[in-house]
């Protein structure tokens, strides 16, 4: 059964795992939970990042033999609810580590936070609100 303690993995392709690591680890502050390089045909290079002990993580993948081009849209979001105003130094760290500050497709996110595109173009929203159902 799926419940509150169920672990979640979000997997995305990446053009450059080192660039993704700089953004999510050095910029956002997540940890490298796992890393592996393809050793045989059909395998993928993997980078898993997330909070230590958390119930979720990102798996960023790259197939060296047949890379998949990331195809993010303006509404592919990874939202982090901070519960406080967004610290501008965090935004500066994200942009210094390969991110680009962008205007959100949905103005709600600009009203309540800051949106940055990662090196592959996927969007990270730093939301000043706390999460609750219906907000």
C-alpha cells in the first residue's frame, strides 16, 4: 500500500551529470546518495541526489551509448516548500552552480517564490509557503 512513508524516486535524463550535481548538490544543498557509471552496453550512468534520510530522491540518468535529450516544459516543476522567504543567497548559489533564474509559467510561483531552471532546463521552485492541501 502507498502511504506517507513510501519512498519516492523521480527519474530524469540529463545531458551532463556533473553539471546536474553542481546545481543540486553544491547549489541547492542536496547530498549525493548514489553514483555509478555504465560498465556494459545498455547500462546508464546514474546520479541519485536527495536529502539524507529523506523519503524521496532524484535519479538523474545518462545513457552514454544513446543519450536521451531532456525535454522539460515550463510546467515541469520540482517545488521545495521552505516555509519562509527565499534567501537570495540560495538563489545566487543556484545560479553560480549552473542554474538560471526564470519567470514562472504560472504567476502563483512568482508571487510565492523564485523559479530557477537547472542545467537541463527543468524548473526548481523555491516556495516561501508551507505545503498544505489546497494551497
